[in-house]
C-alpha cells in the first residue's frame, strides 16, 4: 500500500529543505573550506558534467606547463607554436545516503517539525564528516576499508561499506616521487617504506622547510596568492601538531615572525598557522595509526597495523598540498525524502547526495611515469 507524506511538503518546500541540508553539510565540512571551481583551488569542485562520446562525466582537467623555449628575435613563430598539453581525469560518482525514523508516537512526543529539524542537523553533520574522512583517505592514498586512525572499519553486507562506493577503487597509494619518510636521525627525507620508521622520526620545522624545497624543485604547483607568491596547505593530526609546537625552531619562527598579541598562534591557540609560505592545519581526520593494531615483523606496514620494523610505532601521514590536489564531483542538489509508515504512526526522513573524489595524476617528464599531481605524502612518527 502507498505511503503518505507525513508533512505534506510541496515540491518547493522539499527543495528548500534539501538545499538547507546541503548548505549546513558544506558549512560543517572541513575539506570544503579549500574547495573552489578554478584550477587555483586546492580542491577543485566539479559541479557540471562534461559531455563526451562515453556519455556525461565529471572531469577535472590538468594543464601542463609549456616546455619549449619559444622563438628568438625575428625567427618565425608561425607553424612553430607549442601545443598546450592537458590531462583529463574522470571522477567516478556514487550516491551516499542515510536516514532517520521515529519509533512511533508513544516513543517520541516531539512534533513533526522538531523531528525534521533534528534530522537535518544530525544528517548534515554525518555526511560532512564522511566526506572529510573520504577526502583525507583519498589524499593519503589509503583504502576506505580503514578508518582515518588506521583501524579496520567493520564490514557490513555489500552496499553498506564506504569501500563499496564506485570511486573507492580509484584510491591509489602515493606515487614514488610524491612519497617521503622523515629520518629524524639524519634530519632529512628519504625514500623507503614505513617499516624503517623509528620513534625519533617526529616532525620538525626543518622537515617542513625541506618539504617546501622538495615540492618546488619537483615543480609541484602551489596556490597563487597575493603578490604572485605560492602557498601550500599542510595537514597534520593533533599529535603531530603537538610535536611541531614542541620543536624549538618552530617556536622561534612563530614567536618572532608575528606580533606578541592575541592574534599570534602561540597565544590564540588556533589550529591553523601560516609561516614561510605554508598554511599548517590541524585536523583529526588526517591519516594516522593511533587506532591500528600492534603486530609482528611480517605485519609491519600492512593495512590496519602500526609502522616500524615490528609494527609498534605510531605515525601520521602529513599531507603537503598544492593546487588541484584533489578533484571533487559535487553534482546536483542533495536529495530529501520523507515517508510515513504503519498508518502514519512512524515517520522517516532520508537524505542522499551524488558525489565523488579523486586524487589527480599526471605524466611526469622527470620520472617518465604517472605521478600524483599536487600532493606530497610525508610520513612521520608520533
């Protein structure tokens, strides 16, 4: 038998609730702060589908720098123009849904309007939080079968796991020239996996300075700011931020670079600080191994286990991001649906959104293969 809409919402009212829900979700989302439509945004939001022979698809386009030296003096430029190289990245999309249902009139004395408002609030926070988790796992190259603290996610039936999203299979590990591990003893970045990590390999200000130099030397494009300067966003988890704040070089630079006032990050207690062209952000969903399992030598570095030679070292994958580090398909409005059950005794609300995330890659002339376009994965110990 057909259900009756318990609030009798008109199409316009339902659209208004849908827009209000997604507006709140965007405001709640941390990663959304860095999203923009242009190629100068760290997270490039794609809101329109591109028509092609394979149908309508969400596409992010990467434009490579020109490589030639041009024409000198009066030598002919015509017929010697340099072609612009572009790389299109297709972002797979899927629908993410959730809902709430009242147990019944006797179990809940709230009015329908109160239930709708409460449902909007909790569902908007839920989808914002899941988008943040997915975005930071994608940037870190960590599969959606893991939580952001390194623990394994519980596995439900097919269709009820983040790993079942269509774009989950596009998440790839950091590429060779975009993945470094900090060696605290030598005070330099080295290649190699996390099984070589020791507890002393914690983050320092010197590490960030070296990472910035590495990014620029490897032509990783920053975000253009005022005066033609390039900025990079650096994301750390709370423990890594605490280690950085205990570093003497970091303290000296922040203390001396800014006035001694309530606006100085040392005194304001802010979770973000800008210094030396780097905007450092603290966020709990930056991938780390605090929830991972202690293992054996053979399990060190495997998914769900801690780092180090015997899988007993906690660490964080710091993300050093420039322009177009992440592609984000945000297609259409959110979906808001309401239903009544059991002859109107129970009421339910469901929300859904079609979206997708992808870490873009490009063909590097330096390495001769595909590399992550604009994100460095930097592994540190806790």
